[in-house]
């Protein structure tokens, strides 16, 4: 948590914009600019300004108006990706007040404001300020719809309300907790809240232990540009029909189903393509559902890679044309590649322990096309698939699922 006087420091910094102008134009080292600034400003003001300046630099290209935002390093790292926040907000009803609990720097607040009035709540006075000031930049025309307040969410009456909740996953630690029991508010509070609120969304880390923790809810795994960003627990009136959903951004393709409703058979041999599933598909457990819908097969029951004779029309997999299937033997791999040397190699694996960097250094280089080497299991045996990446599937049109069996 920020120190008790940080809100006061922020207020003073907002009245001292020239300190940021000097930071933006300074080309020397951090110690040099600190010495210069400390001759004109207090140490706490300089320290806070440098922290904000560094966070703004890291936010460039990730958040609108990055160069003017009020951020902290941890606040930025824990904030929702802009496109993910927009995606989530679209499920909320319009013109019904939403409580954004543990609002942080205000990214989710900004997205929700485009739908409805928002009451943004945070225990930290400085963070509540950041949320309000950032939304004055992002949503100036909607400022009258936003109220920020400093309060402990444990003391807020939540029965019958619409909520978005972003619990603290660090609680003073250097890295984010993976166990929900270490979140703040804790798991017991989260489980009670999703039962009494009218509906909403609970943001969790995608690697957290959410399985079987929220019966009656829908858990959406959301990926952005190939990275699984979060697990969103939809509850109450906003929960979908099935327990799990996978969503691929920026395409918006989404798949909702019971993971046990499909069974993907294992291929006797690799087909023309090897298909690398999106992490949201993997984490949601919906690989077999997607594979059945698009006529793909598993290469091994214990591995997530798929294979097919044609390119499936879905953005949930990245396709590679298979060039050769070799034994998992570096000598055999090098022998093959000497007559087919590539200019660059990428090594992929999921279930096998592989030192990708060491292997890349030992492979023969040439002027051939880039290769991707998959170290996989097939039929219980370790093999290496040499491949070349092809055009991303689904680029000729989105394929949001509209089958009654999979529709939410």
C-alpha cells in the first residue's frame, strides 16, 4: 500500500507539471537528473515524479494518453490490458450503475464508464486519485458518470449490485500470487460476493487455482496477441450457460462449452499441418471441443498440439506446415537440416523438457526459410516435427460459434 501521505504528494505533483517537462527533456542518467531536481524540489516529490515518469514510459503503446497518466509500476503491471477491459465491459448492461471494486489506476473503470455510471472504490486514497485523474484524460465527456471513493470493500453493501472486482494479487509481494487464498480480498470474500451480488465479473490471474472454486459461474479465459491475460469469473445475471469460455483477442472469436462435451481422438500419424493452440483454449480446457468442431486431432493424449489435413477456420490455433517428422535425436535433426538449412529456428515444446537456446545454437544455418521445430509426444514417444509457419487461420473472416450446443 502507498504511504499515508502519497495522496498529498500526488496533489502537489499535479500542481508542478514543470518537473515532468524536465524529466521528458533530460538525456542524462537518473542520478544526474535526481541531483538537478533535488536542488529545486523536495526529495519525496522527486522520487514520486521519477516513478511516475518511468511508469508512463512503460505504458507507452499499451494505454491511451500514456505520457500524461498517473501510474505506479505495480499499478501498471496489475492493470487490465486496454483491449481486454473493453471486451469485458461490453457484457455489462447499459445505464445500470456498476461498482468497480479495487479500481487501481482505472483501466476497467474507463471501459465500464462507456456503458454505465460507475462508483470506483479503492482502499488506497492515492490510487483512488489516480483512477479519477486518469479517467479525466480517457473519459472527459463522461466525468459526471464517475464517482470515486476510498473505502474498504469488506464494509460495502454488495447485495443486489452489479460489480467488477480486481483483487490485489500482490499484497506487498514482489510477484503476483497464484493461489486465490493469497489474494486481497481473500477467497472466502470472493466466493460470498459472487453469490449475493446481482451479477458481474471477478478478475483472476489465468494461472490461479480457480478450478471448482466458483460453482454456478462462468470462467472466461481471455488471450490477447497470443498471451493469456486473465481468467474472468462471470457471476449472477452476467454468467453464461456453460462453465468455461475461451476468447481470442483482438479477433473477438469466442467459444463457450462444457469441456467434457467432446472427445478428440488421437491421430495415427501427423497430417499436413501441426496446430499450436491459443493459451486461452488450453487453460479453459476446450481444446477437444474446438478440435471436434474444426476436424482436428490430437497428436498425443498427453500433449496439447493438434494436427489436421486442412487449415481450420479459427483463430484459436496457429498453423504450421509439416516438413518432416524426426526422432528426438539431435544428431538426426542436424543431419536432416544440413541439406535443408534455415536462416532462423524457433523451438517449441509443452510437455518435454528442452533447452531451446542450446538447441538453436547447434543447428546448421543457411539461407533457407525460417523453421519451427516442435518437440512433442506422439503415440507416447518423443518426436521432433520440422515445420514452417503459414498464414494465420481465420484471417479471411471471424467464426464466432453460433451452434446451439456451444452457444451461451
